[in-house]
C-alpha cells in the first residue's frame, strides 16, 4: 500500500518546517518535499513605516542572525540616503559594521556546528535520540561543549559591543553607526573578556582551528558518508569582493556552475533583479529563486559556506586561505558539490571570521568618531550581504515622506530551497527505497541532509506574491455589471 | 493657568505626602510640591520645566490621570490639584499604584505600542512606567485601533499608533508668537492630534528636537535621526523612572552627543 511519511517538526534547525515523503506500493520513494509551514509577512507590514526603522524592525525576523537583516537593511538605507553602496561610509562606520558581522558569522556557525549538527557526527545518525542531542554532547564531550559555549559567547559579546545588544541591537543606522569601540572594549576582546584568557581573540582562532581538525579527523574515518551523503551537482552563487576575495559584508554577485564555469559574472549587487527571479509553489510558504538567464529548471543554485568557497578566488586571511587550499585540492580545483561538506566550509569560514575579528580589533579606525555620512537622497535602497546561511537580499522603495512603500526580501535560506528539497529526496531515496519498515534513524538521516544547509526557516517564509482576487458586481436581475481582477 | 503657577510665591504652607511633612508654596500643585521635595509622583502629561527640556513653565494638562493621589481621602489628579494647609496626601500606596498600573495597561491596549522597534524605547515614559508597575502580561484586550502616521511634514514624523493624547505638544510646541503647531481634533475616542500644515513648514531644529524630547512616548520623532542614541545612553538605561536621579532631572536623554564607547545594556 502507498504510504506517506511526515517528519514534523524537523528538529535542530531554526524555525519550523516539515518533510513529507511519498512511497508507492513497492516501497519506492516517489516524491519528497520540505514544507515551510509558517507565514510571516514582514515585507507587508514594514510598509508605511519610516525608512530608518527598517534595520531595527526587519531584523526581528530572526533571533539567531538578526545582525544579517539589521546590516542588509542598513546597507539598503545607506544607498537611499546617498551614503554610497556599501563603500561610502566612514572607516569607523564600515569597520564597526564588519566587526558586528564577523562576530555574527562566528557565533552562528559555532552554534550550528556544535549545538545542532555535531550530535549526528559524534554519536552517529542512528544513535539513540536521547543521546543524540546537545545535552549528550555536554555529558560525553564536556571540553568540546565548553569551547562551543565560550566561542558563541565571544561572538555574541562582539555583537553587543557593536550593535548595543546581543540580540536585536540598533548599532547600524542609515549612513553609518551609532557608536564606536572604546579602548576598554577593544582590550577586553583582545586579551580576554572579564580577564578570562579563554575569551580572547587568539583563543577563538586556536579553537576554530581545533574544530576544523576535529572535522577533518572525522572525515578521514567517515569519508564515504561525508562525501556521498546527499551529494549532487548544482550551481553556486555568492557575493565576492571585486578582486575575487571572500567578503561576507559587501561585493558583486558571482555564480559558477557545477563544473566551475562562471555563469554570473560579477554583477553589481544593485542589479540583483537582472540576475535572480523567484518561483512560487503551492505547497510551501518559501519561494524558489533561480538564475533568470538559466530558467526555473536549470537556474537553481546553492548559497552559503559551500557556495562561497566554490565561488571566491581566495580568502584574505592567512590561516583560512591555507584551509581553502586544502579544501580546493580535495576536489582538484573543481566546485565541491557534496552537501555534507557544508560543515567543512562552515568551519573554514569560522576560522576566517576569528581572524577577521582580530584584524579589525587591532585597527585604530574603530576608535574614530565620525560615525555617519549623508549624500543625495533617492527613492530606492538595495542592500546585499553574505549572511551565515548565504546571500541575503534587501530591497526597499521609499516615498518622499520617508515612508516605505515596497519591500522585497530574498532570505538566505530561500536561495537553498531547491537544493534542500533535492537533498531531502536524495537522503530519502538512499535510506528508504525498498525498505518495508521506516525507522527513526532513517527519518533522522533526512533531517541530517537538511541540517547540513543550516536552514533558518523562521525568516525564509515569504508572502506568496499577489493575492488573487476577483470581484463581480451583479445587478438585481443577476446580470454582470462589472468585473475586476487582481493578480490573476 | 499654567503661567500663573510659575509666579514667585512666598507664602509657605505645610502638608503631608505619605506621612512625610513637607513645605510648599501656596498655589503650587501637589505634583509641583512633591517634585520640589524629591517625592516621586508619576506623570505622563505633567512636566516640570528645566534646562534640559527648555520649557518656560511647568505643564499640567491633567489628561493622563497617572498622577492620581488621595487628597484628604478623595481621589484626584495631583497635577491639577493645588496644595492647601494641612492637606493629607496618599501617593505611594498599593491601591493607588494598582490603579496607575491599570491606566498604563489601558494606554498600551488602546494604542499600538510596539516597543521592540520604537526608537523611543529606553527613553519612553510609558514603557518606563510599565516596567515600574511590572506590567507582565496583557489583562485587557488589544483594541488594534487603526491609527494614522503623519509623515507629511519636514523634520518631524507623528505616529498616531503611539500617541497617548497627553497634550504636552499642544501646550508647549508653539511659535514665538505663541501659536500652537499641534492641536487636538475630534472628540471622545476619535480624538487625535493634527498639525498646522503651514506653521510646521518653518519649525526650527531646536523646536523639532524639543517636540521629540517632551513627547512621553514615541509619537513625535525626528526625521532621519532615528536610533542615533546607542544603548547605554538612553534616558532610563541606568536609572529607572521614579529614581532620585530621574526626579531631579526629568530629561536626561539628549541625542547626538558623547557617543564614544557607550555602555552596554
């Protein structure tokens, strides 16, 4: 008998989602889907609000990486008030924002790898669920758990010092920033917060390296699993610095195909609508973006750590660059299309973020006092950046009274919608085909495939385009007098 | 009436507030007498004139009723009731504080107050009173009243969602000739604030800033200056409303200055 399996909720991810897998009479997987079941509507209710509220309002999409939305909206507002396109700010403003962003990348990647993903690796996908969780990690690997907590704390303290609060700060304002970094704050981050040497910039670099070593060690003993599980070729898209360097705060849009051929060639981020389009499918609140030129069938792409390391030419910090070379050598210079290698790429970025934080902390520009820039006001703002989970697009139109009239958000996880659905299907086919009985570990395997992408489902839900509406006016005799249609 | 209250007065009378004997000048209101003697009576509409807020005289509109006290056993608004010899005032009592909490709660459900993205958060008197009276959960149904935002003026934006109709702006924000820039319109639950569309065009930077500063909530905000006060420098970041420092200087938050290395909240 045909069977439908539902995994709800998907656990150890941000937000709420569910998976459905359809099996036919012969226990063959016929269809698998990742559904996003929440509806949010931020794009609508930000309309009518003054533009300078957007960076503070829209970040409330998420409590895990609000900084990404805060900064993307602030970048859009920079453009709106004529403070350039991510490059017109004063040195202190841009560097404070970068420090905030790398603190965010660091804490978010650490949270994902240690708290959410590591139980599957440390205990195995088929371990007892009561053990296969973050409490299990604390009980059986206490030193590792302590490092994870302190690394996350460090990133969060960086955010608090730059944004004002650990979650939902107000640091980035249109055209700049509302505070600089005091010498006391700087010294604490360099030498150890509250005098604790475990909370210093160098310790973060050291622990990032050891986390990477842990994963590489795991890889050597579980090569088939990490290389083969839910692997499939795809396009890869991310921002890069115009010289090709990995840059998570600002850059041009670049994409490569599964073989490494350049398919989007360093497009100005303000022209993002020339590059991507979104498709709505009736069974999910999350849209399906694709590269316009390649169409719906072939234009879908991956974003996030794996895509970024496939797209960039180099990483501008020495230790992470060395790791990138090892990562690239593994696939002989070709793009890496293995879903589980997201974890590897994520930890290389964690190391890069740790190096960047130290580099920025040592920069005396952070103590300067010219915090805000202004220029000629226009009616539109577009801000893109690389959030922990991938490319984030914010686009606003603002009227002459300073109120927002249009908002379009393409959230990082949304970009990975098609890849995640493919990963779910690949895992389901591999685990469940021909099996008479569906077990908990098989279902967890499907979740492991999703988790590799570190999805944040809470902010990736989306309005489903125009609400179709038809109004027909009849007269007393029942004859049609007038008919109006919208969005059909 | 307000101007009369500020005339120098010499006749001293004595009264008690919560059993504490104090001296006051004849003609002062209970709120003014308490303020002078370092006793906190909460206000959202009444405002003591000082250097920081630039007011020339104390405001006492009597609109919000949060200052309700018992004077000789009768409940009354302390900001409009003059002191008298031997007056016995009850102020900081569980019964009155519970009434005040109710007023705060009703103000919250009547408007659309979204503190998380309001730039007055941390400097807002209404929010500060909600903390003071430990408003932890909504007791009343939200009205979700549709309110307007008036952004059609230079330098300022008026957000009706947050307005509590305290009348401070109506009384204080005026041209040099004394003409009001903000006035009340309509009646009852349709009451609203409207702006003189001609006079507002020439509003000075200082007056615009004063309008934002005296607004007890986030209804009047400066355009294009949003969120330029970092955490740690907001009005109630270090001392809650009603503490000694916030009584002696009711307007401690000025935006735009001393931003180096603000403290964390």
